[in-house]
C-alpha cells in the first residue's frame, strides 16, 4: 500500500501547488511505499507568512504553556514509537533496533527542552554608574528553518525543533527528499497535540524547495544537517540576507586505539563506530588509528567479526546492518571501495555489494575493512557515509594526534586507553567537537553536540542547544531624572 503524503502549512494539509510528487522507495526491496509532495517557492512563501503571523502569539505564550505542548508531543511520539520506527526503517533502511531507540530518544529531547521553557532567565548587570540599571534579556529569533538529512530524520529534527519551540520560535521543517515520511508524521502528532497553526510546519521537496526556504527574507535563522557542500550553499544563502546559520556537517572521525586499551572493549567500539547505522552517520569512526603493538591483532579481530555481521531485512530485530539509504548513496559507497583498491589499501573484509538470501533486491554493501591505509588516500581523506573502515597504524601519542587532526573535519573522535593521563592529553589535543573515551556513538540530551572546522558550527542539545535559538538584548534604564549633555555619550 502506497501512502500519499501532503505538505503541512498554516495548520492545513494540502497538495503542493506544482502538482508534483517524489516516490519514497524502500531501499530493502526497492518498492515505492509513499508519494511525497513537492512544495514550490509559492508554498514556501505561504508557510513563512503563516509562521510570521503565528510568531508573536507563540513567543508571548506563557513558558509553562509551551512546555505543556512539548510534553504532550513527547507522549504522542512515545505512544507511536513502534509505528514511527517501522516507517523510518522502511524509508531509509536503518535497522529497527536503532530506529526504535531513536524514537524514544526523540521523546526525551522534547521533555528535556520542555523543562527549559521556563528557565531561560536574564540578568541584572551592575554598571559603573549608580543611576542606571543594566538588564540582559533573551528573546526568540521569530521564524526559523530546520533542514534535516536522510540518515536519521526524526532524531536530527528533534535535535533542533523542541529547543527552537521551547525558546518561542516558529519552526518550518524541510526534510530530505530521500526520507520525508516520519517528519510528516511528527507534524500530524504536533497537530494532534494542539500546537497553534503556523507554529510548526513541514514543506517537502528537493533542492529547489530548500533553496526557496533558505533564501527567504522572512526566515530569521537556519539550521542544517547534511553534507559540507550543501552546508556551504546554505551558509551563503544565509549570509546574503545576513541571517545566522547553525551547521552540523560531515566527519572523518578518528577512533584511536592504544596498546594499553581494554582490547575487547576497543574492538566492539571500533565495530560500533563504523558498522553501526551501516556507517551512514556523521560521527562514524571511519578512520581507525591503531598503535602498532595491537595493530595485527585488531585487524584480524575486526576482519573476523565483520564477516559475522547479520545483514538482511532491517525490520527484523536480529538484523545488525541494513542497507544504504538510497541508490545514489549505494553507488557512492561502492565507488569509494574501488578507489581504495586502486590506491593500494589492503582489503581484509568485504569489498563490494552484499549478496545472498534476502539481499538481492536491496542496496546492501558488505562490511568492508581496509588495512595499511595512509591518511592521504581518498578512502581516509573523504567522507564516505557507508560501512567502509580505514585502519591506519601509528607509533606513539604524538603521531596519533598528528594523523587524527590531519583532516578538514572535526566532528567526533574516540580514544581507547586505560591510562587516564594519556586520555586527558588526547582529549585536549584532538580538534573535534566530541571526544569519546573508552566508548563510541553515545549521546545525551543534556550535553551539547556539534563540530569544528569543516564539520560546521553551532550546537544542538544541552543548554547550548536552546541558546542557539535565542537573541540577546541589552536594556539600559536611567532612573536618575537628570538632564544630561546631549553631545557626550554616557559611560
């Protein structure tokens, strides 16, 4: 059965004005499970104007009332978690054991930011004069755009949407054309929760829809999660209208294993870092740096374990690794594998399309490992966004830091060692927004997340996540009653 989705503008579900749709394809069997409307520039314009009409009322709504709606939506996400997880797995091929966890995490993010709604306080600042009060207050931007990626649509949306709403902004979401269905389902739940018309809207479509949204002068701030190339275009669009942008882009994260690690835990961490979510995650530990004392053992252990990964129908709990999310990404991953072979990297596991019972129709890639990789090889230098691991040997701490930081990216990293002094030194030296020590791929609503260098700027989650959606205003109140010199600034 094919579901026909509409766009959601000003509290109404309707078709896009272009009369065009995009098929939503299940990457497991290539069946079309939904049709997604294409929103035109006119549709986007209507959404922006609806949000601007709704913005004053939403911003002035009592914080506790905003929190109540966020909590109600969290309850609905939780109640519909199984259905949402199955739909997202159908839409992008991620295994159900992860999408199920992500729906619960999304509800937690809504509850976390609901608790922040009435805790955004200002300051009374003591000044150098006795007759003027200095106040600092925080106010919402107004209307913001949240553009998300196809690998984890709900989780990425919930990194930004609840914080922006709690801060008093109206949100227009634009999901990837490759995975839009669950975002539209979140909009249905927001409508059910009772959010006023125009406060949360969804426009769907491809790049033209996104360009119309990011270029619109009625958008006050933009959040984007996706590739660095598109991120640069969105930053330029924001700059053209002098609008701030928050970017969470790609990564080529170093996962660093020292000789003194707990080997079994480090092997699991390396496995999770690259083959969790089929490697289709910005935080993938795609560069595994291994000290020479445990290098051969790690290569052999990972090669053996990679061959045991259970691939198949991502809707089944026993499946450990699903498909590439879409056909273009599938082709891209395979092209990187061939490039690595041509560059002389030593293939120790996988190396091509996965075949076998239940795999023939899907975009399955074998869990692939290359050893003896140099950091300047394409497979190590460029983001692949797939289950392809580059193992790079190193000698000492200094060399590990040099290799780890020799990348334009700076999103995540991992350190595996039982020497706390070494871990502290590495944590300080690595240029990345997140450092995991003796763990990998772990998140929490309470702590900020974001990148350095080409991995973007701005933060989601934690207190930093709500501050991203607030502007700071300074107020001076002169209560002296004195007449002052109009030609000299008062200090």
